[in-house]
C-alpha cells in the first residue's frame, strides 16, 4: 500500500480523505498548509502527494514546485474546483501526475490512487528490467585471485560502511566504476540513488549544470529548470569519473560543496543542502597535476581521504582467463546463443596479449568473438586483428604452453606500438578509442604523450 500525504486547508476534507484512504489500507498523513506538508515530507517522503490548488499561504502550485525540486520521487496530484481546471492542467505541464476535481467520491479517489500505484509499479519494473539488461553486460562482482586486487576489495569493504570520501585511481578500463558501485551497494546508502557523472565527456558549463542543476534562463538553451545530480542523489552516492578533467573554476565550486555540503544551482541564489557521499576516480596522477598547478591541492586532499588503486589487467595476469570466461559467457547470454568457451590457442593468446585498454578492451574483444564464433569454441580467428597480429609476431608461440613478453620491450613501448597500429587502421578517432577500450579524451592524451598526433 502507498504512503500518502493529503494537503488541504479545510480540515474536514483532510479528515474525510484520510478515512477513505485508510479504509483501503493506505498509510495517510494530513497537513493543513503547504508549509506543514514540507515539514512532514522532510521526515518521510510520501509515495503520493494529494494537494489542494488554492490554499492560504503556500499555494498548491508552489508546493508542487517544492516537491519537484526537493522530493522528486513523490507523485503529485492537484485537487481543484471546476473554476480552476485550466490552472490544474498547467500544473500537469509543470510535473503534476493528474488532477482531481472537487467534489469527488471516495470511489473516484481510490480509483486514482490505484492508477498511480499501477504507474509506479510499472516504472519500478522498467527500472529493474534495465538493471537486468545492464547486468548481462557487466559483472555483478569483482572476481579475483590477485593478492593486490583482494587487498583493494578488503579495504573497499571496510570503508563502504563509512561516509568517507573515496578516490579510486588506476588506468582506464580497470573497473573503477564497478568498484564504486560495489562500495555504494555495501554502504548504508545502498537503497539511495547511485549517480554517475563522467567529467571528461561534458564541457565546463554542461558539467556544472549536470552536477548542480540550473534555473530557466541561466544560459542559452536553459529553457526550463533542471535538478542536478547532487540533488537527485540525496541520501545516496555520486560517482565523479575522470575527476582530473574538471576545470579550475569547477574545482573551486566542488571544493566548497565537499566542505559545506551545500551549493546553488546555476543562475540561482538559493542555497541547497544535500546529504550525498562522493566517490571520485581518475586515471591521472593527481599528485603530479597538483605540482604542475592543474589541480587544486586542497581539493585533492578533500577527495583523497581513502585512496584505492585499481591494478591494471597486466598486473592481474592470473585473473585474465577468469575474466575472459566470465565476460564471454555474458556476451553469449546477451545474444541468446548457447555459451561456448575458448580453445587452448585462444586462451594463450588472451593471456599473452598486453591489454592496454584493460578489462574494457577485453570485454569488447570477447563481445566480438561471441558474435563471430561459429564452432563449438572461440578460436584465434574469432579474436580481433590486433590480438592475432600479436600472436603471429615474436611475442607468442601459440603452440607453446606459455608465452611472455620479451624483457627488453617495455610495456610503454608495447602500448605505443599498439596505439600506432590501431590509429593506422581505424577510420576515425572515435573508432580507434572504441577498439582500444578507452574514452576519446584518454586517446588524445596518449597521442600527445607518444607523439602520435
């Protein structure tokens, strides 16, 4: 049954609606003003908010705005007389689910609540279905035999129950987002939202709006108010991926939020307070960024309360085949085909290849193999050309039980050669980044680093 808040300055209406709704099993609270409703909602957010349109003090439209801003999970219904139906319709355009015309019968009220409950149920089922689809392509837990990775997971489990800010470091594609989600799921905030913001994919203005929100007219294109991720994730966790990419001015605003847990939306003067946990991640050396003046030292120390470093796939060689078999099974499951394993030559090739794009690159390679495989097992021919070319060179003898990279070739040289090869075969930088299993901004940095521009 639903938790319902009824708001009307006529107490007799509140009492009648309370009795009717409780009679069919709903939990009901009543308020005789918008201000009292806000106070009650701060204690417990209702599933449904039934509010009169015209009230002394805060109007129903004003209460709708507050509910949409601070309690977005609540479904709002406006109660109105015949003479104000146009205003109620306008309220629906501003986020109300429906309106109820006075006078109405208990049956009409129950029917509306039943319809809202069905709508909310379908919405929740849709969310669960999306989560299940996502689960097909992403491991639900980090499986490892590697001692360094096990230590990271042990530390993550200990700090999950705290509210400490966490900084996850490591190369692109090592699973930093998955670790952040595992920390959230193991925390007291697990039932709250988990919001992901990729700081590398948005411009400075768009990123500021994504984090803090904006009001209509704050900038060109801001045609309506927007709630930022920090506010949406109240009582949950915000994961800031690629934190090393944010601009100096945005670093200052983020520092203020970490210190005071409050902010203003872009173009607004009203201060908003939220209770969220921040987990940040980067593939950059932030200490070097601080020394070179590109990242604020005080922000770095605010973020780096707990530091978790994700080892690369090269440093987890004993995990490569475990991950490969797991990712391959999920790839076959997502295509609806019968799962097949890897033959011995494919296993040795996968173990010996450098995987500069880490788990992301491995996942992409095995998705491709699952599509191309026609036999009982995935073979060398089903793997990407870059892996095949590596196996055909001096680095791997596929008939040997084990192969190692020559000691006189550094991992940096291997990565440079691999990126050069991919750039020479890809038609666009976006395609090259996808093949490598890294994002476009990381590819730009590596091109500059290796002189491949």
